[in-house]
């Protein structure tokens, strides 16, 4: 079956694209499209053209898997030029999402119609490139600079309605009538003497204010920092206003080639594919079908329980939430409502949607209400005894086919499963805080978890919009185990003469949104701290004893003003220096390079151990965890991809160089082997 077919409808030639799953413009598709364009040019009886697509969207754009190899003709820019050069009008019918090359091809057509649900955009910047098939030059000519800049630089698509408002789409048409309306439109315009041609338009860019670009740069300075692609996107649009089209396009091509071959784009493309790969479980029988889940139970209405419940309520599931005491239940429910209302105020939900979501929630004090739930997620205190007790009760209360999950951060999921008569129905579902916002979900596979339960969890994760990664059972699973490796070194560095601000700054410079001590202050230093058992034996304990329990108390490792801005704290630093002096370590000036190596190399090493032990299925899964759950800068690809990029021999040499100061770091054999053979973690 050809991926592009043509049908005659009187004087109109309908060209249909059909390349599941996302109608990407692969070499094969481009060739077939070019043939169709040739057919139009050669046939005098064709007076107008409709380009349309089969499937659930118009197109996800160029085929990203082909990036990095030598360009094959016809390239996408060549194909779009050929469409634009036809002396017959071309109407494109967007049956859904049109991204990247999918939007650029639309810009090369004379007329564009779309269904109401279509989303149109240029997300290239998110994979570290810029639109390279004319998007940076045609879009500003069609919609003007002020509308084009955010679309190209943020990569966020616009709705069909917005597209119509700004002139990117000519008409909005009901989905069922799209094909017929497109043909009728083509007939309607066939007789016109002239048609709009994007690349030749100047009406929207003439006289644009050159100050707009610097203002845009200033407004988005933070999100642009350290990133190559957005800067080039802005420059390319700026050039569209100053250079003739052909020269602008030549610059766009030059920027595209530079970016696509750069490390940042390689890393971001890795992140894109790794996230999608993470949802696939090796060795699972092909025919396993996920179990139906309609009603979800949540135990605990605290920080995590409430956030987890919101995921399911938003996605349309009925939720029963259980607490021990009425006040805790009321507090938890009130916070959920407050969060929903804040979302509504930002215009991301309607009032009716808020009420509908809250209406699906049943808050209760009696565990018996969980009897008919298909899935129950426990989010009570992080104490094994309590979890065991809860799972023992669940086993007697819940229907036999119900799935029982724990949101534990560290505890042994196998031991929890062993408290039930159905360990095959038990697994970990480790959400991240704030659970209604963070995209990551670690799905913890117990030794006995059944393939069907695992498949159900992956399916559910997709339905509630999470990026799921499978982890085996170990202390802290993938993410927190590696975080522990980093935190050990952060603490050790304080004992050797560094201060929190220096340690944190190194990670900020690397691209993390915050460093380990900022993170500790945000989470609260008193997590797991017991005022009755405190013994002044660690920096953290003493800070808690002094009432410095983090941001919420106005001080922790840092001092915080009213505006929550941090400043280095003399009081906290004095505590640190006191412990450091008594630690027996030589106090020295530590370079930023050493800090970076000490924090990040042990994480890579822990990741290698995690792979070696089979806790993670693949290196890309570890990268997905860190990019989506812990703020690892995506443009470096995640810890394992970053290590591949800088060279595993370099990482190993660094670990060996610092070995004396890191006696607890056991170097992974997998890392040694790969370093010796010049291998990589990611294929
Ligand atoms: N090229 C190659 N494969 C792609 C692809 C693309 N542009 N877009 C998606 N895929 C693949 C995915 O890897 C996945 O493969 P798998 O089934 O083997 O895992 C499959 O298609 C389905 O993708 P999703 O699971 O992401 O499907 P969704 O329905 O959730 O989302 C989408 C669809 C919104 C189109 C999303 O896939 C997406 O955002 N894709 C990338 C869009 C993009 O960045 N386009 C720009 C490309 S660059 C370009 O056009 C360059 C030009 O300027 C020269
Ligand atoms: P929390 O203290 O905010 O909430 C726990 C809630 O459980 C409390 O409201 C408590 O009243 C309730 N509870 C305790 N025993 C109960 C029982 N037997 N029946 C019903 N309710 C009961 O704790 P938080 O932060 O929500 O953590 C819950 C779990 O999630 C822990 O296992 C934690 O390790 C894990 N987790 C926490 C994260 C975080 O950032 N806070 C992140 C990921 C996981």
C-alpha cells in the first residue's frame, strides 16, 4: 500500500497521506508526495489540489529517526517549494494535529482549512532544532512576527480557533465534512486569478518593530539560558524581517544543520525517544491485555494522596479517598479543591470541570468503602509496619481481582506484597511531588507482580498523562537511589570545606532548577526527623533543633526572606563549619569542577549498578526518570546519555581520581567494561 495516494474528483486532485502512526514525512512519503506533485503539474485537466491525511492526526512532522544521516532528496524544503511553485491552487485539510514539517507543508499551500480540534505548531525547538523547512521564514510572513515568535520559540502549538484568528487557517470545518469541504473550497478558488503564496508575502512583516526581538529575548531570558535552539529560532525570525526570502531560507538551513548535528539536539532527541521506549516492557507476552479500571481507591489524604487522587479525577475516574480522621480528610479534600480552583483561575479548566472532578471524589473514613475498587493506591506514612498493616487489611477488604499498589519512596515492595494472599496483584506506583503536576511515575515491579498487572499500570499511566518507567525492587528504586548517591557526596563536600551555596551553584550552572540543599530546604529538613529522639549528631539534626526546618520556617541551609529568596545563612554555615572541623577532614578550597564530578559521576555509577542488577530495563529509562522527576536538564539527555557524551573513560577516571574521598562508592563493573571497550550505555 502506498503511503500517498491520489484520487480524481472532477477537476480536483486529492492527495492523501497515510503513514501511521503519526504520518511522519519519511523519505518514502516525500518521494511519493513529489510524484503526486509531478502528476498535478503534468495534467492540464487538474485545476486545483487538496492535500489531506488519513488517521488520527495530520502529521507529527519530519521523520525524526532520519535526522543525523545525510539528507535524501527530495528533502522536505524541496518538496514544500515544489508544492508552492505549482501554478494551481493547493488547499490543505488538517484533520488534526499538524506539527513541525506538518505545519510547514501547510504554510507552503495556498489555503488551509482545519477541524476544530486541530493543534498546529512548530515544536522543533523542543528537540533542539529550529523549523528547517521554511517555518521560520513563512510563518512570520503569514501571521506576523509577534504571533510567530512564541509559536517558534516555545514550540507550543496553537488551537485551530487561534490559528484562524491569526490568519494561519482560513476556515474551520466539521471533521465529518472535511474532505468534501476541502474539495468544494478547491473548486471555489480554482477560478481565481491569484492565490496567496506565503514565501512571497510581505504585508505582515513590513515595518515590524526591530525592538520586538530584544524585548522577547529579555522576557524569556530564563527559559532560553544555556540553550542553543531558541536563540537561533529568534535570530531566524529576525532575519525574515530583514532579508529577502531566499537569503532568509539559506540562513535557516545553515542554522538547522548546525543545530541538528549539535550535542543539545542529539540529547533532546534521545529524551524524546527514550520517554516513548520507557513505556515498553521487555519480555512481556504480546497478548497480555490490561485489566479494566474504573474506580480507584487512595489511602491517605496527605501531600501525596491528594495529588494522586487529582490525576485520576481529572482523567474521569471515580475515586474513593480514605483517611483515619475527619480533620485530615477535610484538609486533604480542601487542598485538592484549592488546587483545582487555581488551575481554573489560570484558564486551564472550567468551573464545571472543577465541579465534575470533585464530584467524582468520595472522601471516607472507613476502609470498607474500598471493597469494589479496581485499584487501590496506598499513600500513608513511610513506615513498613503501617504499610504491612494496611495491605493486610486491603487483602481482606478488596475484591480478589483488585490491584493493590504502594506509593512508597524506598520500602521493599516484595515485603509489602508478602502481607497479602495475592502478591501477583501488588506493585509500587511511585508518584512524584506535586503528584498532580510531575510527569514521572515509577512502576515498581515486585518479584511476583503479574504481567497483566504491570501492563495495566503502564496503560493507566498513559491514560492519566504520566511518563511511566519500570523499576525493579531496591532501596529507593531508580530515582531516589541515584539521588542518595548524589546527596552522600553533597554532604561529604560540606565536611571538606564547601558550603551549600557553592555546591548548589554548580548544579544550577549545569542546568538543574535547584541544587541539593535548596531542594532539602524546599522539602523540609524535618522529614523523618523525630524531636523526641534527636541527638545533635548530624548537621540536619542540629538545624532542625534550632528551628531551621527549611523554607517553611524561614531558614534551613539558607535564610529566606518574605519573597522566599534564599541568601547564604551565617547561622547554618557556622553549624556546618563546626561539624566539618570535627570531621577529621582537611578543610580546603574545592573547585567547581571537582564538585561537579563528585556529585554527578557517582550518580552515573549508581545508574550503571542499577542497569547491571537489572533494576532498570535500559539506560534510556534512567534518563527518563531523571529528566522527568528530578529536573535533570533535558538538553544534556539525562545522566546516562550525558556520561556517554562526555565519555565513559572520563567518568571512570574521575571516579578513580576521587576514590579516596569516596570510600563508599563501589565502581560498577559494567561501567569499567564499557569504559575499556569505548562503549556507551545508550545504544
Ligand atoms: N518522527 C518519527 N517518529 C515519530 C515522530 C516523528 N516526527 N513523532 C512521533 N513518532 C513516533 C513515536 O516515537 C512513537 O513511536 P513508537 O510507537 O515506536 O514508540 C509513535 O510515533 C507515536 O508517538 P507518540 O506516542 O508520541 O504519539 P502521541 O499520539 O502521544 O503524540 C505527537 C503524537 C504529538 C505527534 C508526538 O509524537 C510528537 O510530539 N511528535 C514529535 C513532533 C515533532 O517534534 N515534530 C517536529 C519534527 S522535526 C521537523 O518536522 C523538522 C522540520 O522542521 C524540517
Ligand atoms: P503525609 O504525611 O503528607 O500523608 C500521609 C497521610 O496518611 C496522612 O494524612 C495520614 O493521616 C494518613 N494515614 C496514615 N495512616 C493511615 C491509615 N492507616 N489509614 C488512612 N490514612 C492514613 O505523607 P506523604 O508525603 O503524602 O507520603 C505518603 C507516602 O508517599 C509515603 O510512603 C512517602 O514516602 C511517599 N512519597 C512521598 C513523597 C513526597 O514528596 N512527600 C514523594 C513520593 C512518595
